[in-house]
């Protein structure tokens, strides 16, 4: 029973982290017009920036840059800033590309960034990664209680991301990116500059994704380049599509459903050979659900709905 | 000299992998992410066939045919019914299909790295210098012949012309008595079979891992974008530009940056020509 | 108000716009007629900045605007419509209105995307929608409107934007006679509230009903201009535009 509880806690924690990235992606690609297949790029940049700022200096068997041992809140700001900066750099050449080209080039950028962490050992300690990273509030609680603390922290991060992305998507800025998604030419006649607006959106979503990267580091207590390959991007997209692209609730539910599908089978204890097959079948199951959802409920479990605003403003 | 041989070999495999993907982009109008798994399917089917004693050449052909049939089945079961729902739905259905194929192959074959059990061969000599191995030469020849064959098929045969007609304007093609359905099945067969063959070649040259499909689809996407989405001749040219670009680039950067180099090439090309290499000969973009 | 001088645009060797000059004074409703391929839409695209012209000057409210971005031109008070008025399909009627309001234009660059619309702004939008009998539809997606409702929404949006000059691209295309009369009424009433119009259309009956002055284009050039009644009686216009048989011209 205890094992199940710990396992469920770990799943909720991971789902909360996925949920944050899903909401950032939903802002870009669901509400806004940017089909970004490189979201893992900003996620990794955020994670690495956080680690390089907050970790202790590299020991002599390792090598990585900085290691300032700075407080975690500085790391949080650094994660969001570095990811936002990376997004800004990527946006410079890519935003003028047509939809499908944008999709592929962002995927390409994410791959380049991953190879960069893997190969530049002076910066990131290469494929060996950086281990034994601190978790927040670790000393204040008994080790047995810590998983719940971490879950609470991630859920708080999720709530903050929910509030921020919801505010953004219901604001005038949110309507301007939705207008670009729906009809770019008409949006221009409303005075919306497509490139400048998209760039702002891309940087904002990148910063949120980078912020989520920090929670991912907390969850894993280690960082290696292999965590940031394009699988993650496709997982987030799959989660968003299952939940309902364009819908805030869809992004949230999608992340939890995805983790349930993808990771709940991890709890089943089997031996050797079977475990390998089971890992593969887990992937197949996610694929099957994705196909079925797109076939029978292409708008997701919680489809985008009209944003009703007249309630309360009418003289009742 | 080595650079030219290596470039030629990687270009051949890239060409064979990408040309089918480009064909589907052209006719169906979406990025079929599952195409990478067609390579995996071909590679593992070929491996299984050689393991049960089928000689390599017929095993390769058979693996290609089986992969082609899988492609047709995928089209009929998954993509035809959702054609009206738009490119994003099709794209992510193909992602789902890629997961399913990858998962099923992984469950059967296991996660270990595997390789074809082939007798070791030495490079042949050309003018007294080491050249390619038998297998490598065969791969280059088959790839070039496939490209030539595809060109002749598309421009010279009735079926090829109907594929082009459907790609240009489905309604018009139907009005001219072409059945877009059977044309699409044909496209999926040809495209997937070529992908399957490329998978066998990749296995022959190196080894097979479950991640192969994902690694290759990224290179395929790069090649297709470089060529200009959906342009067959663009992709053919792009395979060579990319393969040689990588081989020459590797003189300057470490081998670990292989695919990063590919992406740097497409990023630079798209900065200069946002429509890819096809814009060198196609003047105005097609209007929608 | 709008002063177009010697504008040229060619692509692929075709002179789509070949030295066109025209002007529109404040408070006018000016027509622009011509056959398909005469260059009307190309000219529209150049004026509104969607296409960059090869040569010529365009002044709007005494500012040189050629080379400005289309969004900047729109923001300066010149708003165009499109031949297919689909709006923003998956946004509500009210959202479609809000996007065009001046308030949102200044808010959307702010941190956190700016303040959400206040009651006064929503009430304003609903009031305009009521004029077009769309207030009951405020909370549904535009893709669920009927075609005439979408047409009306275009004018409602324009009122929300309070443009100084509106460029209408074929407003009468695919519109039934009853709705057409309705349109004419809305154009005139907007003019009385200070909006100037430049209207492209095929429909001569519609043009002569709303436009005081008209330009006729053929092969990228202006071939006639003046009071609408004179222009549509111009023999060359009749020959080029209305058709071959002289008998049809009078109809």
C-alpha cells in the first residue's frame, strides 16, 4: 500500500511538471499560431541554467561551467531568463518561415542544443551529466515525507503556470495571438504585427518552459543530455492533443492522462525479458491512444470552447 | 578521396530514406513521422529473414515489399479516414502510428542492438586505391537506380502521371477519371517500400537499434526541408548537398556533431531561401 | 486624405499595376471598378502595404506610407476588408470586436498581456453589435454565424476600429438584394459618422448606388474617372467592362 502511495506521488509530481510544459505549449501552439516541435530545447536550457547557477563548483573528476552555488530563487530566475534568451535567438531566423518549415526547424534547433550539451564537457560535464543535485526544503523534512513536499512544490508551480498562462490567453495579448492563429491577414488589419507578436509569444512560452525545467531537475536530482531528446517534445504534444489543443483544461488533463498511460505500467513488477517488452508496449499504448483520440475525438477530451465574456457585463 | 566515397554512400542512404517521405508529403500533404519506423520495420524484417536463412538480396527485396504492404495498411486503416481533418491531425496520427510500430517491434525484437550476420569484406580497389566494399557499392547503385526508376515511373508511366495529377489537384484528377484512392495506395506502397529498403541498407552498413527510426526521421525531415517540402527532385539534390556538407563539415568539427551539422546546413539554406532548394528552379510558389 | 501617385507593381513580367494615380478626399465614398485582372486587388494590396509596390508614392493623412508594415498602416487608421469575410472563425463575435478596439491595441504590448477588457469596453462592443442585430450572438464562434451575419460583423468590426478610411474589397460579392440595400445603408451611415470609403466592386448597380465618384481600371491603368454616372457611361468603360454587345450596356 505504502509503495503504491509513493508511486502515485511520484506520478503526480511528474504529471505536474508535464502539465507546466503542456500549458506553455498550449499558449504557443493552441492559443497562438506557433507549431513548435522544439519545446524540449527551452526545457533543457532552463534545467541546465538552473544547475549551473545553483550547483556547487565542479569537483576535480567533473567539469562544468560556473557552479556558483547560488540560492534556488536565483536559479529559478536564471532558468526562465536563459530559456527566454534561447527562444529569442531561435526566433530570429525561424519566425518568417511557413508553418511546416517552422515545425521542422524548431525540431532541428532542439536537436542541435541537445548535441551541444552532450559534447561540450567544459560546460555541462557532457553525457556523464551532473549528479546529486540539491532539492528545495530537503533538510526541513524527514526523508520519508520529502516526496510529498516535492509533489506540493510541483503542484504549486503548476498552479502558478496555470494562473499565468490563463491570464495571458485571456488578455488582449492572448486575443492578438489567437487572431494570428485564426486569420493572419485580418489580424494585421487590426494593427497586430505578426513577427513582433509571435516573437514575444515564443520568448514567453520559452521562459515558462525553462522554469518548468527547474522542477524537472528537482524531481530527478540529476541532469543528463539524454533527458532532453525530441521524445519529450512529442510526448508533450501527444499529451496536449489527448487533452484538447487550445484549451487550458485540456492541457492540464492531457498531462495527467499521458503520465497515467505512459508511466503507470512502470509500477507493474516483472523480471528481465518481460520488462523490456513491457517498456516497448507502453510506447505502443501511448501511440494507440493518440491514434484513437485523433480518430474519434480529434479536438481532445476537453475541446476548446468559446470564451464567453458577456456574462455579468449585461444589465441583468 | 575517402570523403567523396563516404559522401556518396551516406547520400545514397539518405536519398532512399527521404524520397518516399517526400512522395507522401507531395501527395497527401502532411509530414508522415511514421516513415522513420518504416526504416525500422524494413531493417528488422530483413534481419529476421536473413536469420531464417534467406540470402541477403532476396531478403532485402522481401523486406521492402512487406514494409510497403504495411504502409498500405497504415494508409487504409489510419490516414484515409481522417484525410479531411487537416494536416495537424494527420501528423500526430502518424506520431501515434510511429509509437505503435516502434513499441511492437521493440516488444518482439528486444531493446538490444542487433546486426546482420554478414561475412566480412574488404574494400575493393579502384586504380590500385581502396574504394568501397561490395555492399557499399551495391547500396549506392541500388539507391541511384531507385531514384532514376522513380523519376521514370513518375514521368513516364500512367500510374506515375496519375500520382502527379492527384498531388496537383485531386478534384481535377478525379474529373479526369483518375481514382485517387488506388493512386494513394500505390504511393504508400512505393514510399514505404523504399523506406524499408533504406532500413535494410542501414542495418547492413551498421547495426539496428530501436531508436533508429527516430534518429532517421530527423535527418529525413532535414533533407526534405532542404529540398523544399514535397519536391522529389529537390530531395534528391538535398540528399547529396546534405551528405557531402556533413562529410566536409566533419573536417572542421567533431563527429559527434554530425546531425547538428545537418541542421546548421538547413538553417543556413532556409535563411537564404525560405522555400528550400526547389526554389532554385520553381519560380513562383504554388498558390493555395 | 489618400493620395496615390504613379504606383507600379509587376510580377513575372506582368504589369499588374502600371502607373496608377488616384485620390480620395475626406468624407467621400469613391468607387473602383474594372474587370477581373484589371489590377484592382493588386492596387489595394499595395495601398494597404500587404504587397510592396515597385514604384510610386502613397500619402495617407499627409504621411508617406509606402514601405510601412501593413499592421502599422492599419493602425494609422486605414482598414481594409477581404473578399471572403470569414473573420476569426474560432473566436467569439465579441472577441472579434475586441481585437479591433483601440483599447486593446494599446493594452496588448503590456506585461502579462495587458488588462482584461472592462465592462465599459464590452458594453461598447455590444452596443455596436446591437446595431447590426448581432448582440444575441456575441458569445458564439464566428464560424457558426450565417454568411449575412458574417458580412454584418465586418461592418461592426470596422465601427469598433473607428478607421478614418475603409477599403472595401468586393463587399457586394455573393450578397442578396435585401442584404445589399442593408449594406448601402450601413456604408452611408458610417460615412455620416466620419468614415471615408474606397470601394472595389464588380456590381455597377451597387457602385452607382453608394459612390459619388468612381475610377475605372483596365490592364493596370486608370482609364476613366469622375462622377460615377459619367464613368459608367464612358464608351470605353462600357466596351471593356460591361461586355461586347452595346445592347447590354444599358441594362
